[in-house]
C-alpha cells in the first residue's frame, strides 16, 4: 500500500485515540493530516489540505444526518477522495443505505474486528462496497432471508396454481383497489363479474376446508401473504 493522507472525523475523544492507534500500529502508510470533531472543523481541514481518505464517523454531536451530508458533499466536490465510514450505528440499517447512496466507498461497524488494514487497503486500491465482518454478517443474513422468501413465493405460486392475473388481483386487493378499479389496469382483460369469479376460485384454493364460507377480500389477501403468494415488501400497483 502506497503512503496516503487521511482525515479522521470523530467526536468522541476516546474513540479517536483508539482509531489513531489503529493507524499508527497497523497502517503506518497513513499520514493523519488532521482530525475533526464536527462538520465545520472538517471543512476547514479539507480546504487546507486534501487527503486521499476520509475516515468518517456518522454520529457527530448526536446527529446521524451530518455524517451523511459530509459524505455526500465530499464525494460531489472531491470525487477522488475516498470516504470510508467507521460508525457505531450498528442497528441503523436505514442510515447505512443513506450513506451508500451518498457515495461512501465502504462501511465498517465499530464492533467485532473494528477497522483492519485489509479494509483500508481495499478502499485505497479502488474497491467499492468495502464492509467489515460485522456488517457483512448482517448483509448476508438479510440476503439469505430474501432468497428464501423468493423461493417460498415461487413454490406457492406453483402449488396453488396462481397465474399472473390471480397475482395481480390479489396484489391490488391488498393495496385497497376495488374490483372496478382493477378492471381499468393496463392489460387486465376482465370485467367485474370475471374478477368476482376469480376471487371465488382463489378462495376455494386458499381455504379448501372452508369452501369459501365467510371469506372476504381482506381475509383472502392476508392468507395470500401468509402463504408467500404475495410479497409484502413489494406491494406495488401496476400502471393504470
């Protein structure tokens, strides 16, 4: 790894001391040209001397949005500067998404193995989406759940003989559409009576033991969600 300059943005003195120790002991190629505890101090530093890397904490002064904005503005005004997030926000997944959208080159959580030489070397070599082990474990677990849900949905569509129009009917009922509104959707070649017939047939498929007695549209779509026929995380209406 070639020598490089780094600015550390961290507002907790004890954590700053620990981070400086990591660079001093594990990454001697890094020259810390300044540290900042808040946004204004950071912008003063970077105007004086531009680093190759900014190691950025997100929770500055009790605010998480400041870190995201520092990242966004840095990447917009200095696209060659790499921004590696080093944060204790270990449960705020929405914040991770926000900072990745803002252009961050990677995220390391302040748990487990903390910041490693390998993480920094990966960012400095030009890799994107660099994550340390704690956040990788969370990402992989979410990925596994997502794939499992997709497989269960595919199996349910086959097992219950759900075609494209059945799925569209159920999805739009779940979104609060009336049957009259559903008939106006692009590519939906059915009138209200035909949709009522489909709903009855779906009721018989999903409630075989009850023969459709007392099963309204609400109960039908709840059952479709329980069986993974509908993906509750992706209930989006079609174009009308």
